[in-house]
C-alpha cells in the first residue's frame, strides 16, 4: 500500500513535468524546459514553488493563477492525475520484473506526453518519438523480440500506405512514427487490438462530432489520442480482448 502511494506521487510529479515539457516544446523551445522556471501562460509571471505542487496547488488556488487570477486549464491536473494512476496500474501489473516495469513506465510517460501534444497542438514531436523508438528497438533487439519489431514495422508500413491512399488527408507522418512506437511496445497480438480500438473509437467520435455540428466532415481530428488510449487498453486487457475475437 505504501509503495503504491509512493508510485502514485512519483507519477504526479512526472505528470507535472510532462505538462511543462509539452507546453514549452510547442509554445517556446526545448531549452526553456531545461533551464527556465515555470510561469503562468497568461500573465507570464514566474510561479512560486508552492504553486507547482501537483494536484494540491490547483485545488488550493481554486484553479486560478495567484497573480492574474485567470482560469488554469483543467488539463493540467488531469494529466498529473492520469500519470499517477497509470504509474500505479503499471507498477502492480509488471512489478514482478523490474526491467519490464521500468520499460513500461518510461514508454507510458512518453505516450501520455504524445497524447497531450497531439490533442492540444496536433503535433507528434520528434523529441519524444525518436528517442523512445530507438530505446525500445535496441531493447527488443537485445532480447530477440522479433515479433514486436515486426509488429512495429508492420504498423508503420500500414499507416504509410493509408497516407498514400488518402494523400495525407487522413493521417500525417507523425502517426507513422507513433504507430511504429506502439507496434514495438505492444507486439503481436496486442497491436492488432490497439489498432482496432483506435479506428473504432475514432470513427464513432468523428461521427458524433459531425452529427452534433461541432466538427465538419472534412475537419481534422488528431488520431494520436485514440491510438494512445487504445494502446493502454490493449496493454492491460489486450490478451483477453484478443481471445474474445476468436
């Protein structure tokens, strides 16, 4: 129980860092993330250390900046809470193997960052995908997990063909890199489950948005969040879902 709490708090801290990283990567530059202090996106005033405590500061400040009193986006505490919960679930799922546990935690944090970046800015930053792909590919190569390597390459090829067919109207190059990462991460058959769930949920939400006139038929909807969400579902329940298919 105590270890679970420590993992949850650690996840909250990582979630706070992810918020900062994604914002600065898309709004300013990566260097500012490494050396600069956190500041309010509205008034640009530097925040005090006690205004940066994950979840707690948001509650104490009632969701508003201490200085300009502008509303703080709810996505910040949601990302922190998500990282905390995902950390706990990953820990209790894979704690029997430290190597696999660390790998799943690292890739999970990368996926959450990609989810946030694509949802808010419609970007899949190379600063996140390339290191994660390289690290994961090297790990799988050493372990001889060829089925996972082939799964990653297969997804990347599949997305590339879709892009050629749709002439870049349905997907972007970022989706290819994200697909490669997910395929390497999940392997077979979990990758198939993730793709199925991603396309299914994406199609359903797209239809709902069009019918409610919140989006037009030709409007762009980021596909990355659907892929990431489906990846987490498949990571924990993929084997059972695959068995249900048959």
